[in-house]
């Protein structure tokens, strides 16, 4: 049995991932750390192994992320420029908070082989002229440089079935487009519940346990390599 930490469990995919972790016997302890945590009324009945903690990302030392000695760190934390309020705050939450939290969760014991699984986005590119894509690409590289024994990144297509507090008109329209495209390609969209299953399963299997059908590739750059799984691979796993 292993221990799992999830950062971003209140998001569209994170809430499904938390349920997957709590219902799977692979995990002896599940930590949900974040700026806010899942309300008790929204938790499943099988929550005995859940440890929740509200975290101030400006003071991660006080959070004690290392103390959990997490075997797998799952990251579904992210935001948008609109929700963050400014470009500076977006980059702070979407990249700085994520990378710093992953660093804080990494133990100092070289014998403890940890894995980190990060939910990125299709089109992520550290050289992109677009803020969102660039931030995701830089976050991928930032996590990969931390020295985890295994770093895995998901770049899914459109997230179908995402329940958000804020209604996004462009996202709704794009959903119709990807829904039509999904009849011709497996790279267009994925339901968040399926994606959550894929992320959880990958946390168990690791890079070395992935079958050729997943189509995982090595990505990144020198000193920042990671295993990349696209939408098709996520569908296979989920």
C-alpha cells in the first residue's frame, strides 16, 4: 500500500480524483492539501484514510508537506487569468504555487522513491506566446527539475463534464466543437471522471508500468525530462 497527496482536490478533475483515491485499496493514506479543502458534506462515506489540511501557499514551510512522506504526489491545481485577477497572480498560482508545493512535498531521504503526477493542458509550451500555454509548459519543466524519481505529465484534450462554479461561454462553445471532433479523433476530449481514473492508475503504475497502448513519450529538455501522456493515452488508461 502507498500514500498519496493531492493538491487541487476541489477542482473539476481533482474532486473526481479524490474519490478515486479514497475508494481504491492501493492507498493507505490520502492527504488533501489546498487553499481550501472539500467540505465534509461532499465527501464519500469511505473517508477514514483522508487527512485534510488548509495550506497557505505563501508559507509552505508551516504546512509540513514533507512530514507525510508521500509516495505519490498528484497535482490538479490550477487557475485561469480571469479567476486570478491579473497576469501576475495567475502565474503565481498556476506555476509558482504548484512547483513550490511539489518541492515542499519531496522528502530529503534518497531511499524514498517518490512519484509526481501533474495535470497540465493540451498545447502546453514553455515558449508559447500565449500566457496559459506558456505557464503550463514552464510548470512542467519546473516540476521535472525537482528530482522526483518519476515525473509524469498529462496533457488532456477538452475536459468534458467539468462542473465549475463559473460558467465559461467560450468553454461551452468549444465543447460542442470537440464533441463533434471526437467522432474522428481520440485527441479531442475526455470526461473528467475518466481522466481522474487514468491519473490515479498512472500513480500506481508509474512510467515503467505503462503499456505501449498508452503511447507515453519522453518530453521536456536537458535536466527536466518527464513522461508525457496525451489525451489518447488518458482514454486508454481511464
